[in-house]
C-alpha cells in the first residue's frame, strides 16, 4: 500500500518534470542546459538558434514583397 503511494508520487513528479523541462533549452551538441541570457552554450560554445531571428524576418519580408507578382 505504502509503496504504491510512493510510486504514484514519483509518477506525478516525472509528469511534472516532463511538462517543465521543454521550457529549458538544451545544447544539441553536449546537452548542457542553456543559461537564459547566453546565446552560446557555456560548455562547448554551441550557438543556439533563437526564434524570431533577423534571418527569419528577412525571409518573410522577401516572400511578401514577391507575392504581388503572382
Ligand atoms: Zn554545448
């Protein structure tokens, strides 16, 4: 009885962690957790791709300016 209650708690913690973990980005190269401020991995210097980057905006702007010709 007691062990099943403990197992339920472990499951709840695991589920809670699964929901919380994706918020913290990890380095695809060395799997170190990314620090919030840094655009670079503190372990290996991997450059993280940030959504809403300058390149993305440029591509969308380009597509829109081409659109009237179609
Ligand atoms: Zn890294």
